[in-house]
C-alpha cells in the first residue's frame, strides 16, 4: 500500500490522428523533480486480426525501451466474434450450467481453432441469460514458454 496515494487515480489522454490505429504514445519518458526519470505509456485497446503484426512490432518494442527486458507473453483477447459453443450432450445435466450453456472453465483448442497458430476459446463464467459467447484468446508471443494447459488455467483463474 502506498498511503495516501492508494486512493488517487491517474488518467492519460492522447490525441490520435484520424484513422490512425498505431498509438503514438506507446512509450514516453519524462523527468519529475521528485521522482527523477519517469517512464510510461499506453497500450492498445481493441485489436482486430489484421492488427496482430502491428501489435507485435510496435507494442513489444515499446515494452523493450530503456533496457527493460522481462520475458513477455502477449495474448490478444477478443470478445467481439460470432462463435457460440453448446453442450455436446443435452441429456447430461453435468455438461451444462443451469441456463443450458457450457460449464464455466470450458476450453476449446481444437477443431474450430487456427491450424498453426496458438489460439483457444475459453468460457470463464456462468451464463445468466441466453447463449454465452466464449472469449477468443490468441497467443502471439510467449517467451515464458507456458505449456498450453498451464496458460489456459492461468487465463481462466485471472478471469
């Protein structure tokens, strides 16, 4: 805890040019009289399939500025898609939640996923009403060498 700073929220605003998808302030460095050199920046919100290479090229580079070299696992999370998952056996009540949706924690990483890329669908929550839409995860970069199951469990636990 950093009392009394714990209750202060900071916002960062950056203007973009019309139709400019690359964030101009991915990395910035300023000097503060009390703290000295302060590094910061923004990350992208909302990434389409066609922007994956831009994220890899620009955002990973921004993280690597100033010699900061942590191992990176870059996962794109997409919620706006049209894929729906349904229980395979409607006669088996254990295969679905009370709304008739697939169980929370269900992962699909074969058949409907990309044949060569690391992607998977995860339903991490109970569906309250209607047919749930699982989240689609694309692992673009993994220097931590997560085993597939371990990354899927971590992703579910973070939800």
